[in-house]
């Protein structure tokens, strides 16, 4: 029994092929270019995901669909169906995946190990940055004292030699703290900056001490800064 032209009473669409053969249209058979939609249950540990996807989709394409859901890039995923890992170019319907079939998702062990190593590095960098920040806070306090002493000397007021010695020793203590910090990346750059900062303060104190001892002399010509930084340059200044 016929309804509208090209359709049966059941609503099935037909098409006329060359040679006069009447066949059911491909779109109704396949449900679209990728086949009919199937709902797949994807299990990852205690997490369950449901995705609707054309049956002729490849497992590699399924991985791309799962990326927003799982946070795993396609190359970090391993998909198992009926206990066997599936290749990226294998199609769902050819593997026997049907509506409400269950697919198991595992994270690639190598990827998991890389993430673990990256987490350790990130935690190490965070600890190093925090350690450098503590040193920076102490150096900031000492910087105020250096500035005060500098103003005193430039004003022509004689300061006790002990003040120069104590400040220099306190700065060297902070330099040794920096030397004990293992740092990479951004933390290493921060440490290097603080090392140079301390070195500049120590050299300033050497100049101020010389001027304080001979306020009427030409300290710029008479002073020879003898502080040696080679010990620290090998590990901190590079």
C-alpha cells in the first residue's frame, strides 16, 4: 500500500536506482553518513560516561569525543571492548559495538607516569619558590638597613665599623640559604636574581665602609672591592 510518492504506508522512504530497481534509501538504513546513533557506556574506574555516536565511528574518533568528558587527550587513552584493546582505525560496528554496549577506558601507563613526574617537578618548583620568597623577605629588611647606613655615610656622619660587618654577615647568611635551594625553571631565575641583589648590597657596603673610614678621601679611586663571588657563581649565578 502506497502513501505519498516515494514512501510506503509505514513511512519508509524508497529510491529508484538505475535499471528500475526500487530500494530503501541509504539514509534510512544507515541513519546518516556515519550510521545509526548508538549510545555507549564508557567506564573509567568508578566513573561512568554515556555518549551517543554514529555506529560507523572509529575508536580513534571516539577518543576525541571522550577528551572533554575525561580530560585525557586521545593519545593518553586506551579503549577496551570485550576485554581487548581496540586500534584507533577500527570501527565500532565492525567490532560488534551496539546500543548500550560497554567500553572500558584506561589511561595509558606511560602518560600517567609522565604526569606523575610533572607533578613532582611542579611541587619541587613551588617549594623552591617559597624558599626563595622567604630569603627575599629577609633581604628586603636588610636592604632598608643598607639604605639607612648609606644615607648616614653620605651625610658625613661617621658610623661604627661594626654596623658594616654585621650587615655584611647577615647578607652572606641569606646567600648561603640561597645556595642550599635546589631550583629549576622560574624558581632558578628568582634565586639568581636574589643572588645578584645580595652581591650588589655587599659591594655597596664595602664602598661605604671605605668612605666611612676616610670621609675626606676619594673613595672611588682608593677602594678595591675584595669580595669574591666565584664560589656562588658556579651554582647560583648561572
